[in-house]
């Protein structure tokens, strides 16, 4: 059943995963034990981050430490991107903003479910995503249709065939 979730997650995260799938594995998981978040002062941010996050300056001290750290990491990622990567990120963000709130909530829920998978299953999902994303659009559409129409037993059989093919 868990591999069913792995394949399903890989298919359903297709809209949200490109940026995530491009992250190296060490960027996806925190290193070492999780530490309680410590507040960050605005002045401790590098000037480039301060410029990028300028609209948060007035409320920075009232933001929760986890939010401050997330904004700082996001600014670091943004500043390390090439112009092409930034353009792609803008496009994905605009696509995200156009989604109905229900669809965004569903994607967030699926992402949380993916995050709760063991690392081995996450790797399998990422691998499936890469294979799936390289297929021609028509073949991807056919696979989605087959999956949607399949019974739970047929889905299990499809997953089993996939595991066997991967094991060769």
C-alpha cells in the first residue's frame, strides 16, 4: 500500500515538485537533530537579504523565529539562483497563485504526506517523477487516465510490475 502512495504522490506532485525535485537530497532534509528556532535580528541578515526582504523589515521582530529562518533560507536560495532559475520560479509561483484554494490545500496535504514517507520511499517517488516527467505529454496523459480508471487491485498490480522492472 505504501508504494501505491509513492506512485500516486509522484503523479500528483507533478505540478508542485519540479522545484523540489531539483533540490539535492541534503537540501530536502535537515542535517543533525532539530534545534529550537532562535530569533534572528534584522541587522544579522546580510545586506543582500535585507534588500530582498525589505518589505518585512518593520514586522521582522514580531515574526516567529521559524518564519524568520524560512525567509532567510528562501532569500539565500533566491540569491543563489541563475536568472533562468528565477524566471522559472516566478512562473511556478504565478501558477500556484492562480490555483483555487482547495487545490492548493490538497497539494499541501499531499506534500505533507510525502514528507512523512521514509527516505527510501521519497527517493522512489522522486525517481518515478523524473521518469514520468521525461515521457511525452501524450503518454503521461494516457498513464494518468489508466491510473484514474484502475481499481485498487489493478493499481497494486501496476505498482508491482513497476517494481519488478526497476529491479532488473
